[in-house]
């Protein structure tokens, strides 16, 4: 696999009884881990905040800490360490005050690790309520369990493909996912084609589950050290565009985390607008065709 594509909506909801109420439609739920020998994209589904900190902030700090303690080539140890840290979060204050139904959380890790002179595709899920490939539990377990998804040993890395869903995955039929996405994973297809198709499928999830919003971040991670591409997608005109959070190893053993980065228009036209047909008038109000205005930058 030459690239990884992750699309995550930006809606956070809080569980009040059995009903999820919207907290915000603009919270980043993705992290890029950019280390010397580890290139990962992290996403999550479940609890919106732990105490007064968003789950994404908790995860950002946690991945920063684990990255400094675990060998770059020890992917299994890295995942197990994150699972142990997450278990500890809900055994201490303020995580322990949450009910088992409120504590549910799954973290997805996808990307590459460099071993010697070659790279290896890796993916893992860390969850306290999802039995991978089987079912979801209504209440969280007391500890987090890691699940490793490994390529078949007889398949060359460049031929490996994987489609993974977490969150409101019930809204997307597996057969639909296969029909819509698998052909776009053929050699020579650009990663932007997968991104755009995933964004086309987002309204299906949003219409079926109130926990899914229409604002989204997409990240394309190319094989190690070939770059990362963030994009923000909106269903309404927005004065801001948002970039995902990241952890960067700026020199051996020196790490820098960035969070909540945005570019905002103070008094000009919208920076981000909903995607429409290129032949239609751009939603920004410029009077130009979308394909020659905001659509020209996609």
C-alpha cells in the first residue's frame, strides 16, 4: 500500500441518558504522528471529552509520551503502551467518575514503520467496548484491548489494501464499501479519489446517526517520508479552515506537538464552502463558477 487515507467527521456528542447531544461540529478527531521511523494517522470514536479536556487532546499528549518511551521499531509495544495508558485514564480522576456507557472509546492507528531498509504497513485498533469483527458492547470494559490487523505474509507491501470503518459503521453496508472503494485502490489510482468517495459517503452516515456531522477532516499519508496532506470539508460556508493535530520529531529525541491550527478570514469571503458541481455558481457569493473559484483549489 502506497498511501493511507483517513476521513473523520468533526462532530462531538455527549451522552445524556440514552441520547447523544451535539457539543460541537468543529473538533479535530485526527492526529498525524510524524517520527523518524514511524509515520501514523490516528483517529477515534466514542467519548468526546475526559474531564475538561477533549479526547483528542488527551490522545495527543498520550501519544507524545509513548513515542518518547518506546523503540521506534517496536510497533506492538507502542500499541500495548497506549492501551495501558488509556486503561489508566479511566481508573483515575476524572475518568473514573464517568459511567461505563460514557467511557466507550476506540482508537485506530494506521500507517508505516521503518525497519532497516524497508517499511511495513501497520494498523491496530485499541478499544474498551468493540470486539473487532464481531460486535459492540453497550458498556465499556475496565481495560482496553489492542487488536492488530496484519497483512498476509505472502502479499507484497505494494499490493496490500485495507478498508476499515469505526464509529457509525453500521450506516455503511460492507458490500457498498467494497463496490465503491475497492476499485479505487487499484495500482495507479490517486489517493484523492478514495478521499473524495469517502466524503461522498459521509451524508449517508450523517443521515442515519445524529452522532455524525457533515464537517470533516481528511488526511492522506503517503508511504514514509513522502509527505502528508490535510484538507477540511464543510457543508456550510466557513470563515475558517482547520488542520489536524500532529506530533513531530524535529530532531532525534526532540518532539513538538501542534494542536488546534486554523486559518481564518477576518473580513473577507469564506475560506471553505460546500462542494458543488463545477458548473454551478460558487456558494461563496463571488458570482464565479465553482470550478473556477473555490473548486479550483481541490
